């Protein structure tokens, strides 16, 4: 009975138990063993009488063997399926997971474990998204999974922003489905997600570029379009839509130029497109006109280029229409203005030019062509040094241009240029030209021929100089006449005074001699008073002698004389006084001086007077230099006081005697008074004020001149100029 029950139980398990291959194989084995044992037991009891039971047992054994084979086959298939599944889970680059109804991870692959920062899939089992993500992301994932479980509908192709391990952010493409058991009951969820960060970044970049390109073409004032080979519009910008009167660019998509342009223009454009698609050559800057009705005729420039696939197949045309109406009108107006400006420049008598910052000519007028003997075609675009032979002139022109650009203001100057070998004078004004941003872009030059004016100005200046010299001569002559008249008056006065005073002084002198005999020798005070009176008479006699010499009209005792010898004789007369005054003498006598007619005694008197004056100017001593030399007179002042026809003139050969001292010099205010009678800068009793007046008169009687000049290096130079005799005399 027990064996029968076990066999029956095994058969029921096979009929109603789970479909697991292992459990079914175990049940069949138990059932077979029970039946075989039961049959063997009955056979032993019944013997060989029950043939049917034996056959039944044999069939049961065969079925058991078949069941065992099927069991092994099922186990192999199961192991293969598990191997495929594990291989898929291990090597697929996407993240694969299974979760229970409470969103706990049941199984994950290695890729998902690594993306979540785990070393092995087992580290994630039993955990939820809240263990790996922020609440916001984890809560949303939980809501999605609960919705899937409740509705039975999965989520496919959902892109989610996600923060990966180590803080890296990115995007994943997720598919989530309900997880069912064998009976179809939902017991959780499973899904797969792929890292599409690079794809999303590329898509976002392309989207940004598309938006930038769209914004760019829509902001262009030019009309931009893309058409397929059938001339259907694929892309147009706002300017194109507005131009043809469409409400929006989208309205034109799929339409052709036939829908917007006149038949003739559309037909010509179609032929042009076919030719371009056949040849592959673009259409560049084709000019054409279009009558827009109320807008009038518009001037357009079209550029079209074929769009070619990598395999060389043409899939469309991109083109651009640019409205050049305003530019063309402005260009025509500019050309007209330039023609008018050129005509104005060409008819100007001035020389006009325009250069860029590099010194290359941009514009010249006819006056410039005539000045340099060149056609403007030979000048435009070239620098000065490329066609002007004189490189110094070219360099000067360039330097002036650079000065104008540096100063940023006009420069005016006078220039001398040679035209046909003749010098011509020009007054030039060079000035910078500024662009709209205040930067210098060119230098302009206007030059006016002022040769005639320059000649007239030079002539006028020469005449003015002559008038000034004449006026100076007249002024000097006037002063000399006054001086001469004054000298004549003083001379007559001196002559009268000398005559009237000389005799009384002689009588006083005789009285003093008589008085001297009567004063006792022991009367010292009387003797002293008498000596003072004698000295006063001697001083008065010297003054009278000077007056007589000044006013004397006696003839000179002229004899041919050696000037150097006369000077040496005068030096011998003052040599003692010079040594006493600590004055050293330096002589610079020229050799082979011609002999001239002199009153040697009078000239010695003049030289002694000049040397004594020089010695007195050097109170603490110094050097006195006396020199003689012959020269030709380059300038001669006309002296109306010398009433002879033999006075000095420019070009005369003369001998000069110069005496240089190292004194303090003469006050400029006193230079004009030095030769006035009785004018002296010496203390009272030292000089009479007649020495220079008498010396000058003596020199003038020799038809010469006497000058006193302050030297640049200090001191005074006394210069006597005497005329040499003419050749043959």
C-alpha cells in the first residue's frame, strides 16, 4: 500500500506540480521506482502469472529513462540560458537592473555597479536609488517605478539628467518595464540605461549652432535661401520672406521661385540653376535688376553655390541675393563727386595731390602732371622716390608727410623746386585727412607758385634794405655834421680862450718868479704855496697847449715813413711808464709793410696817448698788445666831418695799427662821447679830456680813422686805419 501511495503521489505531482525541470524529474523517478518495486513485489507473490504487470513496469522504466534524458537536456538549456544572460549582463555597456516591488535592487550588471561607484554588483543588492542619489532624483525614480507597477505600462526612451560617481554630471537614456513572474503577476521592475552624455552634448552643440546659424541668417539684410534640385525652398531667412511678401519664412518652405517672381525672371533663374548643377561651377556676384512695383527698380547681386554630398551627389543650392540699390546710387554719386572734384582740381592753378599713409599717391591734378612732366597714370599708386630722380627731394617730401601725421595738424612751408631747369618757389600747405573714427588715412597737399611774388618780395626787401642803409647814412651824416659843427665851434672857442689866457699866464709866471726871490728860505709854508701855484700854472699851460693843438690848422710835416719804426719809437717813449705800471708788452708787427707819408711826431703823440690810456685802464697791470698789418677795407663809414676827397672807401688797401688792453672795457653809454672835448672818465687832475679829441683830429688830418672797440674777450681795442699810397705813386 505504501508503494502504491508513493507512485500515486508522484503521478499527481507530475500532473499538477510546478513546471520546474528538476522537480518533475524527481517526481517521475520516485513514481517509477515505486511502480517497479510494487510490480516486482506482486510478481514475486504472484510469480510469472501477470505478464501485463511486467510489460507495464517495462514501459514505466522506459518513460523514466526518457524523463531523465529530458531532465538533463533541460538542465543544459537552463545552464546555456544562464550563461547567455550572465554574458549579456557582464559585457553590455548599458546599465541593466532588476528591482522588487519596493524598488530594492535584486540584480544589476557590472557596468551599473561601476557607474554607481560600487566595485561589484553584489554591493548594490537590497539597496534603493535613495542610497545613491539625491532625494529629488531618487523620489522621481520611485514614482516612475510605482506607476509602472500599478499601470503595467513601461517607460521607453526617457532621457534623464544624472550625477554619476565622483560628481560627474551627464545624461542617460532609460527604458523601464514591469517585471512579472511565470503567472504574469508584476513583482517589480527591470530596466536598462545608457550614458548618452556625449550624444546629448553633441546634440546640444548642434542645436546651439543651428540656433546661431538661424539667428545669423535671419539677422542678415541679404536674402538667403536653400533650395533642392527641384527648386523647392528648404530654408529661407526673414529678409527673403519680407522681400517677396511672404508672412513668414515657414510659408515659403516647399514652394518655388515661380510662386513669387515674374515668369521671365523665374525662367532665367531655372536655366541658371540647371547649368550650375550640371557643371558644378558656382554663380558669383551676378548683377541684375528687379522692378518691385511701388519700390521701383532695385539693383541686385546674386551668388549661388551647389550643395554636394560626400559622394559627389548634388542635393541642393544655397544662394544669397544682396540689394545693392543704395550702394549703386551712392557709388554713382561718389563717382560724380570725384569727377567734379577732379575737374575742380585740374582747373586750379595750384599743384594738388593726395597720398595714403604709406606715401602712395591716390589723386593728383593737372598742375601736378605739368610740374613733374608725368601722366597721372604714371604717378597714382607710386611713392615719390619711385619717380623723382632727386632722392633728397623725395626724402624731404616723405619727412614732411610724416611730420603732418605725427602732429595731426597742417604744416605750411616754402619749397624751391626746379621746373625745366629753372628754380621755382612754392608755398605749400600739407594737412591730414581723418576717417569717421578720427584716424588719419591720407595726407593732402596744395602748393601755389609764388616765384613772381618771391622775386618782387626780394626786390622790395633789397630796396627796403637800401633805404634803411641810406637812412642810416643820412642819420650818421647828420650826426657827423652836428659833430663837425660842434668841433668847429669848440675849435674857435679854444683858439680864443688860448690866446686870451696864454699872456696872463705868462705874466703870472713872471710874478711868481719875482715872488720866489723874496720869500725867505726858512719860510717853508710860503715855499710850498708857491710850488702849488707853479704846478697850477703848468697844468693851465698844458690845457692851453691841448686847446691850441686841437684848434690848430697847421699843415702836417709828411714824410715817407716806416710804420713799424714809428710804432717802436712811440713804445720807447712809454716803456718806463709801462714797466712802472706792471704792464707787459707784446708786439705783433707785420713784415714788408709799405711806406706811407706820415707826420711821425704827431702819430707818435697819438700812439703814446693811446698806450698811456690803456695802461691806466689796467690798474693792477696786465698785457698790452700792439700789432700792425696790411689789409683791404671791406666797409667804410662815410664821415662828413672829414672834408677831403681822400677819405677812406671800401676796397682801399690800408695799414692798421691796433692796441689791445686787458682792462674792464668802456661803458656802451660812453662810447659815443669819448671823442668829445673835455669828456673824461678819469679822476679830476689825471686827464684834461682833450687827449682822444686831439688824437682823432691828428689821425683825420692823415685821412685815416681812429676807433675804440670793446673786445668780446674783454678789454678795449684802439684801431688806427691809414690809407696806403696807390700803386705807382
